[in-house]
């Protein structure tokens, strides 16, 4: 990518890099919510607590 193009099209360059990051964050949130739902319903309360404790280690 050319630095002059970035300077001329700042908004387009920012969106080009930020939109994939936003989509990835939304997908990660959906995965976490789904994981918590299934773990809470099928494994039980203890399994759900273990996921909450281990999640920051991912």
C-alpha cells in the first residue's frame, strides 16, 4: 500500500483496517455467548465457572 494513497484517502484506509477488526470482535463475542449458553445448560454451573476463570488465558 502506498503511503501517499493513505494520506489522500484517510477515511477509506481507516475503514479498510477497522472493519475486519470490528467483525472479528463481534464474532468472538458471539462465540463466547454461545459457549456460555451450551456449557451452562449441558455441563452445569461448575463448568461455566471454569470457563469464566480460564477465558482470560486464551
